[in-house]
């Protein structure tokens, strides 16, 4: 008879399985242990070891899960795994729009309003004022009364530090809501460029890399003297960046109407009115882990080049500020020419993409498209779906409460996040949705009368809702 060490099946890793296996091994080790009562000291120790084994097995499983993108649960693990394939999770994205500046009377001389001028949407109730910053200088020629400029949402912040003269010096910014693409770095007044990596940086290149960790801290990293220059000792580092509100900055037209600071021309204040003629769109929180799980593999498959429709889709959906994209070519739209790609983009939060976002996306794709392919951007078509239905409620149900629950269910069904380009709205799905509302016995859906099929450029939105609440007879 073998007296070797007992071996437990490796799949039995929970407390109950380990305890049962240990109890089954006792007779193989000794015939003097016969008291298996829970009060026995030996059983107490056995259960203690079973509990420790259960915890160790959990930690081992959790550690293994963090090694794979689909199963990782920690944000830092997702960041580290994506970094292996040169994909970087973006931080918050600032909403962008156009600002129209209007003078009270035509300018007598050329008026220049510097870049970085602050404007804002006034406070409404408990919502604080939302600041925006001009992205370029505003020039109003003599005799003219207005001009337009791109603005993005946020308040400018400046952090300062001193260089140590050591390789790979790191500086962590004081704020976490750092708008993507807004960081500028000056060392003793000299601008340093920001790069994704130091692979193409030489020992004299004034380059800096930005890293964002799992708790949303942004860190600047200098080079090591071989890949990226090392600044001298005792120099002043000035880091400017925009602190953004993310999706809160997505505003309707004509909401940005205030200038907190007077506009001065030749030492004299000038009466100026401002407004945003188009919505502010594209503002978003930091990229979620779920988004990274979907987009990072698709971006890697594209090899950062735009050749196929899948490549264009992956690159567009990974671009900051873009929530949804639809790629059309000659096979989808007969009006397009050969070697033409039309991209329909919907910004974060819905609505229409701002000129700033479109320009940045076109510049991003310009370096990745085939030289023979023409790329154009277009806006989505939002198609409102009116709902008209009779809801029959159970006895004792309050009609207004049932109505509110049904309207809430429809609102959630038609949210921007749940819809896709060309996604049909099926008659049966709407009936099932309303029939599942608490308190509803059955439904008669009068509008739409059948399935609603959408075009490739269309996104469904909720139209007029008319609900008649009737009791069951």
C-alpha cells in the first residue's frame, strides 16, 4: 500500500471541495484519528487550512485573470496590457465648438483677441458655470463686427517644477481631469514636444512622454539621454493643461454667452458679445475599460493603417471625441466614386461633430490612408421615431406612475449609446418593451405600424410619445 503524500485534484479549489478532500485523506494517513466532529481540534485546523487554500486559489486565479485583456478587472492591468501593443487609453476629452465674437459697432482698427481667452456658459440652478478657452487668436478686421474661432471646454491650469538633471525624471500633474491633447511643456521657456514613445527620439530631441495610470494620474517622463534629451539641472518646468468637465461640456447652441474678463484694446475695454452658433459636442470621460477591450484589438489588427473598412472603423472609434462611426464606399453608396471613402461620425454625447473634431480626425487619417484614396467626413442623420400606444393596466395601478415607467423605458431604449448606424427598430421589440413595464397587462402599439428600417447614415432617436393608459375591463 502506498504511503506517499496525498494529492488533491487541481480543479478542487473552493473551501468545500478542499475540506472534503482533506477529510477523505485522513484514513490514509492514520487510523487513530476517528473523531470528525467540528469541535475536534484537528478538524478546526483542517478547516483553517481549507479556508487558507480557498483564499490562495482565489488570488492565483485573480492574478492569472489580470494577464489577459478580456478577463482583467483592474484598470492598471488594462493600461499595461494595451501598452504592449502600443495602444494607450485616453483621458477625458474636452467638448469643442465654434465661438462667434460680435462687436457693438464696427472695429475702427484691426482688433486681435489672444488665444486662451476665457468664455463660459452661465450657471443654471445647481450647475456651475462651464468655462471654455479659445484655441487660437481672434482677428476682427477694421470695419467688421464679428469673427469666429474654435473653443474647447476647460480651465487652464499651470504646474511648475524644477529639473534634477537625472535621466527619466518624472513629474505628476496636480489635477486628474486633464483634457486629452491639451498639455504643453516648457523648460526655461523652451517648448518640448510630446510623443507617444521614445523609439524615434535621439539624445538631443526635446521630447516628453505622457503616461496615465489606473487612478487617473497624469505623469510626464523625460528621456534618458539616449532616447530623448535630459534637461539640465535647476531649470524651471512649466506644464500647462486644460482641466475639463468631460461630457458636462456638451452644450446646446447659444449657451456660451459670458466673458468673465473684459476685452482690452489699446488699454481700453471693448464691448463684446459672444455665443456658440453650433452645439458643443465630443466631451467625454476617460476611456472605459470596456471600450479599450473592444477597440484595442481592432486597432492592432489595422496595424495603424487605413486600408479596409474595418481599419477605418477601428481607427475612427479609437479617436478621442468620436463615439460612433460608419464607413461607406462604392458598394454601400452608388453615388461615391471609386477609391472614395465616406465616414459618418457621431461625437461623444450625440449630435453633430464640431469643425475642430472633423479637422483633427481628417489629419489623423491623412497619415494612414492609401495615397490613392479620398476620405470625406459627413454628419449622421438622426431619425426620430414617434411612439403611439394604448397601455392596458392591471386593476389598482396608478395611471400616471405607469405612464412615467413606460416613458422611462422608451427613453432608455432610444439612448444614443444603445443605437447603431442603420439599426432597425422592430415593431415586436417595442411591444415587448412596453408589455414588460411594471403594471402593464397588454399593449396595442399604433405607431409605428411596422418595422422601421434605417439607412446606413441614420441613427434612431425617440420622437413624440403618446401613451393612452386604459384599465383592463
